[in-house]
C-alpha cells in the first residue's frame, strides 16, 4: 500500500512538471522586436533619460554639500567647478546600450501573453493615467530620496571621519632612532 501511495505521488509530481513544461512551450518568449515595441509603448527610454537626469541633479546637490563640508569657505568658482564635474558624471549614459541589455531580461521573465496583457492595462484609462503621472511621481520621489540620501551620507561621512581619527589616535607613535 505504501508503495502505491509513493507511486501515485511521484506520478502526480511528474505530471505537474510535464504540464508546466507544456505551458512554457505554449507561452513562448517574446521576440526582440516585440520587447523593443513594448518598451517604446511604455516609454522606457524617456523614463531612463529622466531618471538619470534626476540622478545627475541629486549628485550635483550632493557634491555641492559634500564639498561645502570639506571646504566651508568655498568660492563661487570652486562651486562652479564642482557643479561642472557633477554634471559630467551622468552626461553620456549609454541609454541605448542599457535598453539592448534589458531585452533578454524581459524575454526571460515575460511571455508574449504577458506583454499583451500589460499593454492592455497601459491602454486602459487608469494605465494611461499612470503613464502620464509616473514622470512627475518619479521626479518627486527622486527629490525626497535625494534629500534623505544626502542627510544619510553626511552622517556616514562624519562617522567615517570620527572612526579614522580615533583609529589614527590609537596608532603607536613611531620613536626616533
């Protein structure tokens, strides 16, 4: 009897695995062209451009604050140099290369059916609203996240400075020979 129960359980497990494989075969991965079209409809490229613009803006503010902490009497010329440096950090982000790298990830995790269902949502009134509002939501999120991050970085830098100073004080003084 025990053998029979184990056999039935094994048969069920094999059947479930087989059905899952049949389902995967029935739901093929989308082609590169379909994923690229999907990304175009969802405005992925403009969102990445906006995202890195926000990151660059936050990096510029963080660089200014960090420089002012290190150089409290910074001149306007020095601050302009910091701004120029920070602006250059994200200037040439390879957005097209990022999108090309994202395609296989989308193909791995989404089926053609998934793409069509998502596109159906984004074609609906609430999906259209989300697309309209998402850039502003992202920008506002970047602002508050940047403020929180800058505060935290300031605290972490102070902790690091304190740690280094304490560790340096514990260093035995070299004796003159």
